[in-house]
């Protein structure tokens, strides 16, 4: 019996020694990780300390350092794009990053709000610009970045495309930034510089017979003709009369590789921002043409409407330009 008790005591002692060794092991590896981690920020270290404290309280089993959750700050930041480019023309490259940052809001899942951030880093430091705060949903916060001299001051500007999903279509908005003057402009809804509702509402439609729909804008003194008889099963005059209710949808819809919000180069070497709007016929499933609005960026870094193109969708989806309206 005595022997048995001695064996029991020895076993208990050994067990406690092993567990001590294990927790030491964990502590040293945690320290190692802290030491090896680059000078990220004080916040990260504080977070790590808190994590290890929590784990000591809640569970006795040692944690594998490999599976230790990353600091909260990192988990919420996703780098969507990173590239080096000399944006300001000083022969030194800047690091350009697009970050998607999860917001500490109540929403979850698709209702969760995200921040889209442009980060420019050079020898002088880091510049952060929030270009959008929105529910990411299926679209996300960013779809494209381009570098182009938009305002003609000889220095590259940054053009960021912001994706959005409408009731039955994909759309794109944008943010532009001049790193030299620190001017920016954002189009995520109609404003005094880009007002698609005003543009769209200035157009009216009138069926004039023989599968021809007249499109007119009193504001721009324009009149043109859309051929709506192509490839239709029902070509009755009664059906065609329904096209009197056609409309221009006042949002920057994406219909294809060339029919979307994008930068285009003019013959004179200037850059324009193209914003296409759909012409819907009987329903949103019935696209009969496009009104494309072209904007340039003036020296106060604001968009100015330059011209409009009216496009008729012909046979086999051929795009026929039936109107070219000069505005400014
Ligand atoms: Ca530079
Ligand atoms: Ca510029």
C-alpha cells in the first residue's frame, strides 16, 4: 500500500512538472513571436498580450503558436491591390495600395460596411484617403485602378472604379485623385457636376411608324432615329406604339467591355470619362440603345460634360452611332 502511495505521488509530481514545462514552452514561443514580429505597432503587441492572457484563463491546453489568431487589426484589413509607380514624376516610385477595411458596425454578412482606402507611401510618409464607405455585398469596394493625367497638369492622377449592383444590372462609379494638388472628386451618386437624372430626363421618345423610334432632347436641340424593328418576332404597330414609353436609365450601367464607365482617349490626346446610360424599350430586358456621356476634368479637378453620343443597337448587337452632341 505504501509503495502504491509513493508511486502515485511520483506520478503526480511528474505530471505537474510536464505541465509546467509546457506552459513555459508556450510563453517562450509567444515571446519569440513578439520579438520577431516587425515593429508593426504598439496596438498589435497589446492585442497579443491580451490574447495570451485570455487563453491562459479560458483553457489550460497549450496553444500552438501557428494557430494563434492574428491581431484584430490585420483581420479587418485586406490588401486588394499593391503596386509601385512614380505617380508624382519625381523619379522615385511610390507604393500604391488599395485596402478593404471591415468596419466595426452592427451589420453582418452582406450588410456589413466596408471602407475602401487608397494608401500612398513614399520617403516622406504615408497618405491615406478613404474613397468609399459602403456595404460591399456582391460587388465589393473596388474593381479597377488607372493612372492618367485627367486635368492636364502634366502629372498622373489616380482613377479608381467603384463597383455597384443595381436591381437587375451592374454599375460602376469612380473616385479620382490628383496627388500633386491633393484634389479629389467622387461620383457615387448624382451631384452638381455629374447629374445623370437630369441628362436622362431631357430625352423623349416618339414612335413614328415603320419600326422607327424618334429620340429627342429639347435641352440639347437633338433629334435622332432608332431602328427598333431588327430581329423582333412581333412587329405589329400596336406593339411598336409601346415604345413611346421608352426611357434612358439614369445610372452608369455596365453592358459590355466597351459599354461601361471607363477612361477613353480622344484624338487630341485628352482623357475623357465615359459614362454609358441604357435606353430601355418595353422593359429593362429590352435594351434598344445607349446614351454615352463624356466628361473631362477641369483645372479645379471637377468633371465637365463635354459631349453625348447616342447609339442605336442594330442587328447582331451592332452599335450604330446616330447622334453626336457637343455640349462644352
Ligand atoms: Ca514619385
Ligand atoms: Ca493630372
